[in-house]
């Protein structure tokens, strides 16, 4: 459906007081133009939502499950056009209306190399006009990847990047636990002998100082361009202080409650993964998101590596953390919109905002309850057995 003027009638809206009586939402040219009243217009399509529930579309600032569409099994790679098309369908079926493709600008050869980043970026920009979900680019830059620094700077200056995070996944030589954890993941991505990997990681250590200098420069450029900056995996108070000094507005996956609280004190919104909450804990032994929510140190939830979890997570927070759905849903809509600089146009069902929303047939944690997903007033996903009547 691509009508410019649409009225969704007989729909329930969520507020701080709970669900409204059946109401209506008018959409004009992709924006919400009226709530609760309808202006007479013969060119408007009226849709009976039949008492379904409307929630703001989900905004996912950090997701990399698209990598599994590209390489679903070790050693297999699908054409990017096919993989990214499948990924786009997965997003809107999970209620995600704005997605930041979190692309690792790493130091490894292969799937996370600069060559791969460049190819992904070009392909995404070609496909974006055809995507159902609004796509944006989140570059996860590994600080020891010091090669082709000027290319990354050019991408930022030319507006091709919408979110930048500064990562340091290179394990220090004196931490055997981190080395072994990293090696386990790298072996799944790169075909190298253990000896070659060890020598590779050893050689990279010499790039740390230059990498920090380049990270400072990138942070300054991002600030001038109005691009949100994120830190990643802050563990110590020293790491938090360094991140805050760079001007980060988002703290991704701080490793402890203390680190998360210090990030918030420094003005950064704390982002954590919805799979952690839905599964009941971290798969790498990090802080429990359930406990972090209890202590008030989570501002944003992301899909991380599993899209459907992001839809399910607010409902889980209602059950396990005794949050209202109104507050829980902000973790996946209003709060990420604000942190990414989209707070004036996305994340709410309000006048003048983009008509990005989902309609639910049932109020539960299953994405099967999503009857339709709408992006800028266009219905981009619909269940065949949940189609609404057109008046």
C-alpha cells in the first residue's frame, strides 16, 4: 500500500496511562498528520484496524545478524544482493523500521576486512531505495586497523556513515582468557593456522598507539559532522573516562554496572543486547541485562545478533523487571532515536513524526503477533491472515 493519505481507524494507542480507547491515526505524505480526528478528504484510504494495538516502529542501532545471511555456514558466501534482500525481509517481519547495519571495520582478513566493508557499503547504498526497512550505516571501527585511515575519514565527511563506534577487540598479550575467547571466534571467520594467528595478533600490537591517535581524529570529525559516536565494551573507569572525553553519546555493552553508571553520568546512553535479556544472561559472561535494567543502567536495547529478540525484549522486561510496556517500549524506539539524533522525527506516535509503526493482533512477546509493519506510511509487511479491512 503506497497511498499518500491513509487513516488507520479503530486502533489502540499506548500512553503512560495505558492503552487508549479505540482511536484513529491519520497519515499524510509519510507523516502522522492527526490523532483522534479525521479531516474529510475524498482521496484518503480508510483502514479498519479492528481493535489492534499500535506501537512505534523499532529502531535498531546495533545489529550484525546480516552477516549470517551472507555466510550462513563456515566457508559459504552468498551474493550480497541476495543476502541483504533476505535480511531486509527479516527486519520488517520483526517490527524493525529503522536499522543500522553494524559493519565491522576490522583488522582481520576476510569477512571483516576493509575490502569487505567497502563492498558492503557500495551494495547497501545501491539497494537502499528498494529496501522495506530504512537502512543506515553503523561502522564499528577497530582502532588497530590503521590502514586506509583517509578512506574512512572521507566516508564520514561525505555523509556515508550515520553512526561510528570505536572498538578494541585485539586481546592484550597478558590476558589469556581474552586471547582464547578471541581465537575461538577468529577461527570461525578466518582460515589460518594457530601459529599464524598468534604471530598476526602479536604484530598488530605495535599499531595501538597510532590507532588511538586516529580514533581521536575520527571522534573530532564525527562531532563536526553531527554523527553520533559510540564506545564499545568499556570495562574500567579509565576506559569510560577516555570514551567520555571523546564525546561518545552511546555506550555499547559496558562490561559492569559500575562502568554503565559512569557512562550515564558522562552523558552517554547505555546500549545493551536484547538476546541477553530474552535468554536470561550473556553468552560471553558479561553483565546481566535483567539486572542492569533493575538498577537503572540500561537506556537502549539492540538486536545485537538476533532480530526477533528486539521485539520480544520489552515484553520480557514487563514480566521480569515489572516495567510498564510504555517505559519498556522506549528502550527500542524513543531512546535509540534520541541517541542517534533522530528524536525529532522517529520513535513516537505523535504529530509530525514519521509514520513508522507496527500493528499487533495480540499483546505478547511473539513476533507472530505482528500483523503489519509500516514505514513512512507505507505497509511494508503484512500477515496474510491478519489483513485489515479497507473502508
